[in-house]
C-alpha cells in the first residue's frame, strides 16, 4: 500500500522539478549576455556525468544528422542550450516519470510516459516561445518610445536601435541586438527587422519595419511617425485585452472540461487503487484509453478553434 503514495509523490516531484528547471525565471530579468560571468567552481560528479552524456548525445546526433529539437525553436523559446542539452534534460525527466509510472500503474503506464516525453518537450518549447513572444509584444510600446527618443536626440536609426537594445529587457534587448549585429555585418535593415517580426510573430512590428523603410526612402520625421504607430499599437492592444477578457470564460470552461476526466481517473486511483487496474491491463482498456485520448484531442482542438478569435 505504500508503493502508491511513493509513486505518486515521485511523479509530482519529477513534474515540479522539470517545470522549475525550464520555466523558472530569474528575479532580475537582465539579459544573459549582460550578466557577469560566474566564478570558476570545481565541477561535481553529477555535472561531469551530465557533461559526458551531453557530449555523447551530441556526437550521435551529429553523425546521424538527427534534429529532434530545432535550434531555432530553442532560440525562440529563450533556451540558451543545444539540442543535445535539451534532449538529456527530457530523457532525465522521462526516466523519472517512467519509474513513477512503473510503481503506480505498471509497465504500460511507464512506457506511455516515456513515449510522451518528447511530446511534452515540444509542448514546453512552444509554451516558452509563446510566453517570450507575448512579453515582446508587451514591451513593444516602450521600445517605440526609446526609438523615438533616440531619434529626437539626433541619433541615427541604427544607433537608436542599439540604444533600445541596451535599455530594454529580454526578449526585446536580445532581438534588437541581433538586428544591430546583422546590420553591422552587411545585411539590409529591413530584412533583419522583417525576420524579427516573423520570429516573434508580431504584426505590429511589421508596421515599424515598414515605417522605417518608407522613411529611409522618402525622408521625413521618423520620430513623429513612430509616435503615431505607437498610438495605433496601443489602441489595438486595448482592443485585444477587451477581446481576451470576453473569451476568458470560454477558455476556462474548456480547461475544466479537458481536466475533468484526468482528475476523475487520478482520484479513483488514489481512493481505490485496484478499481482502475483492468483499464491498464486489459486490451479493451488500452483501446478505451487510446480512444479517449483521440476524442479529447479532437474536442480540445475544436474548443480552441471556437474561442481563438482573430483580430
């Protein structure tokens, strides 16, 4: 009887540790390239083992040209790590989850958790990328103010972007510094700004790139143009917030409907562990689980389509 609480505890501990390692943010928000380097410390046995594992995985991926986790996706998620680093992290989480699943539900649940580990990794990358894009969108108004202020001070547009990269926080500072670096290496400014808007999936930033390009061609007061663009963007942001508040009830209902079957299964496993054994040991139970996953996926996509408003 003690195995079930221990297994559930290990499962929750693995999820919490993995979530903390990937989603925890620092208290300062200072970009990585502006932080002071850490002092040299003696590597522990665990860090040396992790480094060896990363080198082994990196060598295997390089020889076979495997691309499980795209480098650009990791960069868009704000994860400063290679594919091998993230793969080792996902593998460690899958191992812990498999051990917990073996204790709780047997080999089938352990195998299921291992197979779901890469999918969870992709979901985490997508979540972090979306969070980073949302933060970039929130900082866009302040970025425009910095650009307009730099132009009024007499700086060129490239120098104003460099100043915005210095004064802004992540992810705006990282993206602006990337624009400055690419432009200094000979790339066209409009192409670099357009790539930034595509990475961040931000339509408002496209307006900024177009306004800068038009000003470079026909001239004029770019600071006033950016102020007008900033005012338009702020009005659109207010409309977005109003729409999100109206759609919040539908999203919350969708979350509850998706989580209710999983919560009922977990409750039954905790109250009466033997009640769900047939579901995980009989072929009919496996088929019902597979059908439930498919139907819940279809229902989730359907509800997401209903509440995902385009504006």
